[in-house]
C-alpha cells in the first residue's frame, strides 16, 4: 500500500484522490504513524455492500471498555478424561 505523509496529502490532495481512485487505498501517516486510509467511494461501497463483510464484523465487535455478558454453563465443571 502506498504511503503518504499528512503534509504531502494536504498539499497534493487532488493527486491523492486521483491515485486512490486509480490505484487503490492509500495510507496517510501523521508524525510517522498510520492515521487514515484514503480509498475511492467505489471501493468503500463495495466493502459495505458485502453481506457479512469484514467491515461489518469489525464494526459489530465489542470495544474496549464495553461490558461483556457471558453466560456460564451451569453444568460446569465436569470431568474430562484424557
């Protein structure tokens, strides 16, 4: 994946957009660390239109700090033979 520094992305935004449309997603870094991914509207739409897409799975995942309710099987513990 092609990488752009934020300052370059700001100064050459039109070129950034055209490259994302022509070549695929681009990574923009801020202070040397990944900040955002720029992708074409078509690529984004294809991602969100997929049934059970990776994006849906990620968006549905619990977030840090979320309370998780886990039901325990009342028959536990039980003997296990090896």
